[in-house]
C-alpha cells in the first residue's frame, strides 16, 4: 500500500492540488464518489448487483478507486495511518460484537 | 495491506456475515459511512475542519476506517484488487489531466 | 403541493415506473441525487457557494428537484403525508431545541 | 406547502440559525440526512423494505422530514420555488423520456 499511497501523493503534488485539500471537502468528495458507486446498482436487487459487478468489473473498479483515492488523500493530510485506523476499528468492533 | 485485508475477512467470517454481503448493500453501506464522516465537518469551514481533525483524530480515524472496511469487503466479494484498481484509475486520471 | 404531487404521480404512471419503486431503492436514489447536488459545491467555501448558487440557479434548481421528486415518490408509496411529516418533525425538534 | 415553509422559516429564525445556512452546508446536510434515511433499509431487500416502512412509519417519516426540511431551507436561501423547480424538471424529464 505504501507505493500506492506514494503514487497518489505524487499525482496530487505534480498538479499542485494539495492546496485544495482539507478534511471537509475531501469528506464531501468521498460521499460524492460513494454515491456514484451506489448509482451503478441503483435499481438492482442483491443478486442482480452481484451479476452486474461480475459483468462490469472495470466500472465498479473505477468507482471503488475514486472513493479510495479521496480516502487516502484524507488520511494523508490528517496524518492518519489507514491500516492502523482499520486495525483499531476492528478491535473496537470486536468488543461490540464479541464471538460467543 | 494484505494482512489488514485478511483481518477484515476473518472478522467477517468469524461472525458468518459473508452471507449478508452483496455489491449493492455494500455500496449503500459505503455511502452511509461516508455521510457519517462528512457529518463530523457538517457546519465547519475548510480551515475549521483542519483544526477539528487535528483535535479529534480518533473520531475521524474511526469514520475513515468504517468507509475503508466496507470498501475492502466490496473488493473482496467482487474479486477486485484495491491497489490495482487505484493504479489503473491514476493512470486514467493522468490521461485526463496530463502534466504540461 | 397537491397538484405537484399529482403531476409526479402521473409522470411515473404514464411510464409504468411504479413497479420499480420500493422504499430501499427510492432512499438510495435520494442519496444519489443529494450527492449530485453537493457536487455543485464540492470545492467551494460557504460564501463562494452562495455566489455559485446565485449565478447557476437553473442547475441548483434541477438538482434540488431531483431530490424532491424521489422524496415525494417515497412518500407516495409509503402513504406518508410530507407536510404532516415535516410538521411533526418540527414539533419534535422544538422539544429538543426549546426557545429560552 | 406555503404554511409548512413558513413554519420551517420561523423555527430557524426563532433560533437565529439563518446565519449558519449557506448552499454548500445545506447540500451537505441533505446528503447526511439522506444517508440516515437509507440506513433504515441498509441490509433489506426491496420487499423487506416495503414491510419495514409499513411497520416503522414514524421512523421513516422522521428521516424523510429531515431531508425535506434542509431541502426547503436551501430553497429559501437561494430564492428557488420548490414546486416550480419540480414542475420545470418534470417537463425536462418529459422531453428526455417521451411517451410513445
């Protein structure tokens, strides 16, 4: 993931886009891209969405990437380590939903 | 990232939650969590959101993780490699926004 | 509002689209359209968004309408009276945020 | 609708909340509330969501109202007439999806 993060950062800095980035606008951007991902499945049932994703992997993949890129850019400007954030949240979720 | 993905998968499978997962509902879940992240900054300006994130790192980190976990679970059931998806999208974005 | 609701219903029924409508997909559609509305202001500050809305009234108006149409269609299939729902919520909000 | 709009405006002005309102933050608020509405149906299929809405009318009604209140507040500060906006959009949609 480290190299992917470095590529995202380089893409942003090559275009001098860092100055547009702040937590609020990146969070809004994540929501906007998440809605575009959801739009792919707007009128489909669960099973249909599975078929659609299998037959349209590139479109699904692109929308997932758009969400992920903004998410990683938000981590970058806030100094949050994404893998650590996930690990911490899984641990917290584990206390909320303990195994029997 | 591979270990983080493995931990997410184990968390899901330990609770037998895989059967609830399909692309549509996971995409909806990503949107729902993205909105909770945005809610942290609902009435703040850009600079205020920077301060808020610095002073509330744990809350921001948790909301980011919630989006990321569903995003990774969507990748898992669709067989999409997240890092590859990001790399492909960066390349496509590079053709759309070429460097001068 | 009664006439507007009747026009929305007629538009839907003339195209035989009622059969696609269910609460979940309409709620997803509301989210999707709300994100398109937000996208108009994605990288703007509060004051800039005021100027943008003044200079692009038609675009803002169209995105607002898209959210409203799905919202009214959701009310229609669930038998919820929108004005009553708003009145009830304002009363509840009034108890939550009482005047001094 | 005129009376409902007047009540929303009075509620806002009684609390001196007008100063917080701008198109961007209200659009973000609409997205946030739309996601809370969607959350009610997060893991349900279409038919289950119909049953859920019938059995939980008050919760659905409240979330619909939250979206509608922000939408009407956005119309208020931008000087957009909601019913006119809907009528105009239906006409445009009619050209896009003509009857045979």
